[in-house]
C-alpha cells in the first residue's frame, strides 16, 4: 500500500473506532494510528510494508511466536472440519487432560473464550461456593475487563486499604463487592482476610503482578491465610500460565490455589480461556444442579471450540519441547541485563523489573515492590519512551511499559531492541 493509502487507513480507523483502536488501549497519537497486515516470528508488517520488531506479541498471547508452523498446521487441518460446534470435541478434551496433568489446582475444568471470562467465572464460583460477596484483590492488578479487573487498576487517590477506587466509570457495584490490599505486604493481606473472613469469598492474585515479582513467603503466606480463614485462593494465571514454567506459577512458585484462570499463551495466538479448580468447587457448574442453591451458571458459545483448542494443543506441544524455558529465561535475563547496561551507559536512573520472558522499565531511583512504589516513578517519561520506541518501529502498547519476549525472539532481536531503546531514551528526555 502507498503512504497515502496508509494515511487513509488511519482516517478510516479514527472514524470507525474510539481513538482509532479496534480492540482498546494503546492510546496512540492520531498520526501513529495504523493497521498491521501480517506477522511472522517476532515481526509485524503494517499495510505499507513497514517492518516492526514485536515486543507485545499479541499482549503476550503469542508466546510461541507469530505463524508458528505447528500452530499453523493444526488450525489449517481443523478449519475444513468446522470452527465451532459449541460442544465437546477431541482437541478440547486433549487440552483439558493436559492442563489437569500439569496443574495440581485444576481437578476439573471448563473452557470459555478469554482470560477475562476465566477470572470472572472463578470469582462467581468462589461467591457461590462460599456464599459470600466480597473479593480481595491487590492494588494495580489487572484481572481482565470485568469489574474486579478494572477497579483499583490505576488508582491515584492513595485511599486507605482495603477501600477500592473506581478507575472505570460504569462499575459502581465494585465499591460494595471489592476489597483491596497492597501487593507483597503479607501482614496487610492477613489482617484484611482475618477481619473480613465472614464476608470474603476469595482472594484473587496475579502470582507475578504485572512484572513485579512476589517477595519470598508472600504467596505462601496468602495460601496459609486463606486456608486458616476458609477463604478461597484464586490464581490469575492468564499471563503466568505456561510462561514461567510449563506448569505455570503453581510449578514455578510451588503454591497451589483453589481456583485458577488461564488465557493468552494457552491458545498460541488463538482466542481462548479456561478455568479450573478443586472438584467440589467446579462441580457447582454441573447442569444437573440447575435450580438448586448449589448451582453456579456458566456457559460459553465459543468456549472449547475446536479451532482454538487445536491451536492450544499445538502450542502446548511446543512448550513441551526441550529447552523451551531455558530459552525464555535466558533471553529474559539477557534483555533485562542489557536494558540496565543501556541505562548505565546513558546515565539514566530507572528500575528494570520482570521475570522469565517479561521486562518493564520504571523511571524511579527506588526499588519497586508494589503498585504505589511503581507509581512513584516518572510515568510521563515512561510513556514518552514507549511512544519513541513505537515511532522507531518497535511494536508495543504505549499505555504500559511491559515488554513480552517469545520463543521466536533471539539475542539478535534483543540487541536490535537495545539499540533502539538507547536511542529512544534520548528522544524521551
């Protein structure tokens, strides 16, 4: 496409979508609104043929890399057989059996269409099982586009814990249903769990919150506090699932929740969600309980469709290949060390955080361990850096500073990013 045509794509997008964005976020200046046409490995090409180094990887959903041959072959074979039956099928059964094999928490499973739905259903099950309304989350955590996920997501008022802050209009019920604690503060979490045990259905946590790692004993302390109070523990493994280890955060940190939500990397780029838990909890969605007080409604038109599950079955086969996690963790260390080296060479004060194939830069002189310590950083400079990288054809979401690596990245791709990172630091001021 010509440059004029590409400009017209931006104009059409701005007319069709709020902010010119089809799926939300990015918050791009209007001159940067464009459309991507194809992807391969860790690269994207826009409709003008401009090549971008992808450090978003479908917001982490394409951990295998774009157009991974095993995934392409699986969905190509499935497509002529039909995309959705809205019923049990062999790929769905195979994926469920594999998740059950590697995830101790997932004694029973159900599929849905996204990580947002998976975390939503986990919360609904917890409320049904416990007969309680409140959910405890950690400030700054994202648990999908449901009310819990978008409340206290990017708060600015520093309210006293456990009061939630509405960070999205249209979510008034969250004030009544939600409690909020500081991540990595086990004493505060224990206190809130104990005080509200009679009202609390569950605690939901990203084991690795965004890119902030749990302090030693934090997840173990949560498990203990929930068990003592009879409160359910939900792991949101939409990001950590199959990324930190084949068995996810449960394997990596050695802590087992009562319910677990999956999405993103599970589908190899195809849309998918799954949730599981202890059998006695999960059986509440069994339809023979319909009409009873022990029934929790759940169904999904696209959940477990054979197209997405064929992609997931192929993605899981890739993750099982020898050297997968050595590659992801080695490359993550290489990226984070390289970013620190660039910061030192340019005399820039910032923190580089993350684990495995994840990295984030926070422009702060102080260590980062929770949302408020992250917010002390210079957010405006962070956004300026992301926009400078985007302009230099590094594809990412400028509304955040998280970088995703994939199995398609290598040290050469990281070196390319580091060169552009150094240039972007100068452009960001």
